[in-house]
C-alpha cells in the first residue's frame, strides 16, 4: 500500500495536491461537482484589503500550450471573504485551507493577514508578492529581495500560522529572493507564479487582452517551473510548493523530485474541473509504476547522486 501523505509546514495532508489560487474560487463552487475533501488542501481566491472589480475585459487569451490571464485580483475584499465566503466553505470542506493574500503596500498585506488570522479553518497563508508596489513606482514586491523580505517580515509579525511566500518567475535571480524571504521569517516558498506574456489579434492588429499583457500559464511553463524549484531547493531549508504546467500524476512526481513538498494545479482546473480529483485517484498507480512507496521519500530526489 503506497502512502501519498505529505507534511507541509507542520500540517499533514492526505496528498500533495493543491488547486492554485484564482483557479478554484472559494472551493464551494467545485464542491457542487465532487467532494473536494479528497484534496490535500486548496489555495482560495487571492484576497485583498478592499474589494476589487479587476481589470477591464477581455481578460483571457488562449495559447497553443497554455493561456494568458489578466483578471486583476477581482475579489470581494477581506471583510466579505470572512463574512460570506468562508462560512460557505466550512459547509463543504473540512480540512485546513490555504489563504492567498495580495496587496499594494506592505501595510495592505499585513492588514489582510491579520484580519484572516483569527479564522480557525485557515491553516497556511500564501502571500503573493507579484503585486505592484504602489509606493515603489509600480514594480512588483517580488522583483527584489529587499521588498519581498519587507512584506514577509510585516506578515510574520501578525500571524504565527505557516507563512508561504509566492514568488514571481519574472526576475533575473529567483534564488536570492527566496533566500531573503526565508531569512525574513517565511515558513515556505510557493513557486512559480505566472510568466508575463501576450497575444495579438491579427484582424484588429491589437493585443487580445485589454491589459495588453498578462500572466502566461499552462503546460509550456513547466520546464521553467521545474528549473526554478530545483534551484531554490538547493538554496533554502524551508519547504517548497511547486506549480507551473501541472496536469498529470506524472507531473506531480516530477515536481516533487525537483524539490517540491506539495504541488499546485492551476490552469488545468480551467480546462478540466475534475483534473485534481483525477490526479489524486491516479497517483497511487503511477507511484507503483515507478517503484515509489512513500511520496515523502522522493522530495528533492533529483538532487541525489
């Protein structure tokens, strides 16, 4: 009998599967089609201090091997997440959930984390530092070690729950940023967020997305994600949640061999809403195929020898 259990920042999970933030809503939407308690956990929709309508439409563009999105962090704001969304979630999901938090200033991040901290069902915080730093000229907090560390320290002060920092791949040196977050008190690293891409409509000769550019995700980015997870695993001592182009049980095992303790599935949820359930059901069979008895034993396995 194989074991799919993993432990992420001190919390045991039945399996390493985590639907990624922005692709799974607040969970109860998917609970209408299958029992989401089969998941290890999931990262709920990115939440900000204030409600956000998001970017103008069109926000989505398909690509040959993925998709581009520029939704713009549309969400009801932290107060309504607490009063409306999480009570609905409690009725259908009975495990600790991962809270994804975004912000436009260091104070925004800390405020939202502190507000959510009292919610018992939240097991982990996933802090997205790919948001524009409004006090730093619009550059992402995740583009410099100093800015990422500042956000990490601010959030660390307001919660004792596990704190994972979600890093952007749109940088020259992701390793230095991951190490800065670890030094500032992060309990884990979540990576990678979407890459920057665009599509152009040949008929209109204009960008397809109203925002011109957006986050590129899907199968095409998996080699980049694997490379970055592999590099960061060698540099930090805290666990990594790996993501980027994951859609099969084989992908999950490959990401864990690179160094991930748990694995998120993003764009594939938008193609097939059953994909996470299917991966979980397929995982034991694929483990047996490759002679794996316990998933915990393969974390970082590609670094051996």
